[in-house]
């Protein structure tokens, strides 16, 4: 008779994308927006300032003033004292933040086994930023997936599911929706996260459609460190991730200087397009700290957007 063996312990459940994003977000405080910026320009802020206006949430009582409609008088409160009081409601003018994450096949790249793919880092940063925004009471939406912004855990869970489904889509599946073509609310704030290696004219057109609708925001370019430096040596065969023809380089080091120049020129052009549209732009490498990138996004959203170049 074989000796009894203790039951094998259950394998630990791998952390979900939402768990990892919340862990990254937990290292930063809830998103705080500069009150002075919000007070001076509601449509450019990501918080609506507390003030009287159309809404359902009670804000305060104030004394009746000449010109007020009798319909706004609170007769029950006024009956308790001589002055006549008006009931005011809080103006619901908070602007939603739309988050766009590049889920295309070109993002599925990592040069080393100890690095995350660009896609994984972009999804984690997208969801981590949503966690911070939700903690601050913001409404968030995933561009191209959500038809309207939501709040709290339901919105985060819906966003995580959409991001994970996009990552699990296999070959032959319908291409994921592009954040550049997603309809956004007028005067919304947006954050687009991806490698931004699309043709410059496509990026200019996508950003132009958003800014024409009054949308302002931030671009974050996520790259693998090998895409930045092209560190390979000797004979290398490069294969595209989106059906491009392979490229065979006999001596890749001979291409390095030209490659870096073209990448730098592309980045400078993207940054110029962003500035002219009144957007901000930053770069993150997958061997860098996700918390540092998240802090940069935090700071970009915590201030009013810059004016477009040429505006006064």
C-alpha cells in the first residue's frame, strides 16, 4: 500500500491586470488637481469646481437676492427665520478623462525575457492611471471601448476586461479599435499611451480630429530599450509584427547611427505636433519604473493644458 501523500497546495492565482495596476497606483496619492487652474477654466480642468448651477446634489442655502426666481426659494428653511433662503445645487461640470491604449500587434514586443512587452506596460499604465483618477472621484472611459465614462470599481472592472480581451485576441481576430478614431466628448481630457511609431501624417490627422473637438491631453510613447538604441550586432533578421516584409541586415551596427537619427527625428516631430495642438508629450521605456511614468501622467493631468502654439 502506497503511503498517503499530503495534498499538493494550490498554485497561487496569478495577479490580474487590475491587481497589478492597483498595486502600481497604490504608491501614489489620489489625483489632486490644482484648484486655481480649475477655478479659472472649468472646461480645461478634470474636476468641476463647486459652484451653483444645474445639478441634483444640494450644495448650500443662501439668502434671497433681488432678481432670484421665487421658484428657487426654500420655504421650509425660510419659515424658520426672518430672512428668505434659496436652495442652491452644485454645478455638475466635471470633465471625464478618456484613456486610449494602443492594442495593435506592433506593441507585442520585448527584447529580453526579463522585460514586459510594450503592450503589457501600456495596459498597466492605462489602468493604473484609471485607478488614481477613480480614487479622486473622476469619471473615466477607455477610448474606443466605452460609450460613456463611468466611476468607481464597475468602470475599472469594465476597463480591465476590455484591455485583457484586447491582449488575448489571437491571429485573425478583428483589429482592436484605435484610440485615435474613438469619439470623445467635447472639451474632454485624454491620455493616449502607445509606441507612437505610426506614420507622422496618421498621428497628425488623429490628433487633429481630437483637438478640433476641443479635446486636450497627453501623449506617452512607450518603447522597448532596444528600439531606442538598436544594440544588436552582426547579421540580424528583423520581422514585422503587423505583416511587414522581413528585413535582413548583414551588419546591423552599420545601420545604428542612421536608425537613431530617424527615431529622434520622428520623436521630435511627434512632440512638435503635440505642442502645436496644446497637448503634452513624454517618453517611457519598459526597463524604467512604471511608478515614475505614472507620476509623470499624474503631473500632466494635474495642471491646466498649455495653449496651442500660435495662440495668445
